């Protein structure tokens, strides 16, 4: 779990760098789209850091 201070820092960075000029939901979505398009390349490497409980893997 992230501390409240770290969470506030992350939100401030998002506000300052990604959605700074967005004034409605559509502009927020486009801001995120542009940010991700510029900063993520696919495929990318990832590391699984936690495991699921065995009950989460069962199909019903």
C-alpha cells in the first residue's frame, strides 16, 4: 500500500505533467492517450511481483 504522502506526490505529478491543460473528461482522456503514446513502447518487459491465492485461479 502506498503512503498518503507518496500518493499525493504521484497525483501532483500527474496534475503537473499529464493533465495540466485538461478542462473536461474528454481532454483528460486525450492527455493520458498522448502521454502514454509518447512514453510506452510495446512490447515491454515486466516482472510479476505478487502471486494470486489458489482460490483466485479456480474457474467457476
